[in-house]
C-alpha cells in the first residue's frame, strides 16, 4: 500500500493492524512527552482545498508528534486563487521535497488524480474528497466503537455489532467510508434518511434501509451514527426545510431518551446542534463525539507511520 | 549451515539466577528497581529475572516491577529497513525519578537497539539510573555502549548468527551459533 485513498485500499487484516497501531499511538498521546522520533527529517504537507478544523489540525498534530516537518497549505490565500492548477500546486510542493500529501478537495476523485499522476512521488493520503471517501474518519470511528462498546475484542474486528447511520447518506463521504469499513470488520449495518438523501445503490452497502427514524429505533442498535446535513452540497429539492428534517430525522431529546442506555451516539462533526442532533444527545455520557476527535490524532499517526516509515522499501 | 549450541537450557537458567543476584547486589536491595524487557525475547528474560528475584526476595513484587519497552519507533534504521510491527509498551509506574531501570535484552551486538531503548525510556521520564542486562554479549559494538550484567560473553565473527531460543517464544531453549 503506497497511498491511502479509499477504505477499499485496505484488507480487513490491514485495517485491524492500523487500529492496533493506533492504540499504541494513543498511549504516546497520554504521556508527558508526546513525541516519537519516527518521522524525523520527513516533510508532509496538508493540502486543503476545502475548509476543515478537526481533520487538518489532527493531521498536523499527528505529523508533529511523529517529529515530521509540516507545511499547511489552504487554497484560500494561495496562488490557487490566482488560477494555479492542481497539477502546478502539487508539482511546486514536490519540487520542495514534500514526501507526503494529505489532501482534502471538494471534487470527488481529485485525490485519486494526484495519486495516479506522475506529478509527484509523494505518498498521498485522502483527507476527504467531495462526496467520495474520508478513510481516516472511518478508521477513527471504528477505533472509537471498539473502545466504547463493551464486549468487543480490543485487538480484533467488530463482528456482532449493529450500527445505524442516520442522515445525509447521499452526500456524505464519512458515511461511505464508514459503511465500507464497518462491513469489512463484520458489523451489521442499517441506514436511515429521507429517500432523497439515499443513493440508489445503497442495497450493495448495507443490510437494512429505513426511511422513518422512529421505525428504525424500534430496533436496538449498539451505535447510532448521526451525519451532518451538508447544506453546501444541497438545494431545496433534497429536503423542504431544516425544521422538517429535524422533526423527521434529527436525534432530538425525545428520540434520544428512547435509546437504550448503552447505545453509543456518534457524530463526525462539525455538528449542527438542534438540526441533526440535540445538545442533550451530543453532550451526554452516551456520546462518543469527543472520543472521536481524540482518536483522530492516534489514527492519523498510525496511518502516517505506516505509509512513511514502514512502507518505504516497497516503492 | 553448521549450528553449534553454546548455552543449553540449564546454562540459561543458571545465568538468569546469577544475573538476578547481581542486579540486587548492585542495587543494594530490591527497592526502586524496575526491569524493562525489550521485545520480543527480552520481555521473557525480564519476567524470568523478576521471578528469580522474587523467589529470593519476597518483598520484590513482580506485578509492579517488571514491564516492557517497545523501541521500534526509536530505531535509527527505520528509513532503510522494513520494520517489525510496533508492540505494546508497559511501564508500571508514572514516576521514574527515583527508579533504577534495568533494560533486558537477549543479545547485545551493535548496541543500536539499546541506543533506541535509551531514547524511548527518556521520553517517559528521567530514571535515577539505567542499567543493561543481556543474556549474550557477542561483541562488534558500533556505539559506546556496554552491558552491566552479562549471561555469557561470546566472541563471534560478524558473519555468524546468534539465535536465542526460549521456551516462551520458541518451545525449546538454548543459544545456538549458526554460520
């Protein structure tokens, strides 16, 4: 594996190995001295063509904790606004000796284009491309589930687990990567959304589809994963207005109080509080939302270590 | 390939007992003593030394006085060598400042693993002192490092291979030179 572009780049064994490596990285993050020398002298660039808080900061922190040098590039305020192309941007970084490109782009497939081009020899990591995939988010979600749901083997897969993913399945790269990875790890998957926000091929990726949230919640799930409503990728054809969405598919106080007490509530962030999730649900001790953020750093350390330190011989 | 056994099972057991006495002697007792094994076989050796110390000095508690230190991410050959998997580190104390740490490994050769272990250790804290115990010292150091407690000094040539087998990891026990 040279790049990490999609969850499908990983076998089940490789995914579990990354999660186990992340557990060791997590241990570093709890020490007084949160630093390993593994990537000393290596340079990685955060190449963000779309806004981000969590993912960018967490990749930056992960690279720094492994002693790599980090360059932060965001399209705003760069020569991209003067019309510089993706190719020229990548080649500019290549010419300065960047060895890993962590790329977020608003177009699906832009990351694959970079990885499959001859523009650069760098390792490419997908930090979210359009409505395609966000593999490190799926990995950190699985790590969080493995930690928080009792009865799971803390060095193994997620077999026996049931997960309900609720919200904008159609536009969500987080949902797509999560469905791929959770299924690979043996979990049972259900999705729930208004019919306009469910892709027509959904039957290939999950076991059950619900259009009614309350009907879905008449079953017990180990994990309920809420997704952000991606208003930047939508128009009014997808849903009439936000209060109707919230009424039908939001995890409000009353739906939250009906969940069994050991059902884990997750959200990849950023949250629209009051729209897809209520503050009571997000801030409860059943919520794993901040654990997800914490685990993001460890998972990204594991991915960087794996691609930059362990795989160098294979390129 | 010619293989020659240089230490048999009893030799290894005797060396471990002797090293355990030497460690307690140099530490003037068992207080503030922590054994850290370097994976893979150093971990088993550290556990055996701890067991042997506890047998003679019941006040020495194995549960809180033996751990493991993974050095993979501190190696200086990470960039050029396909690396081994990272394994767990377990240091059963939060404060090393009063502790004498004894690093335990199976073979001391170039000294680079020990160098990595020293770096790994200081990222956890500042031990009072660090000692080194090895089952076999085969020479050919590339760094100014020496062992404090040695099971057997084994002069070798660089093209020979030393293979340490322990019942925990290999099902049999012995130190073999292969050439």
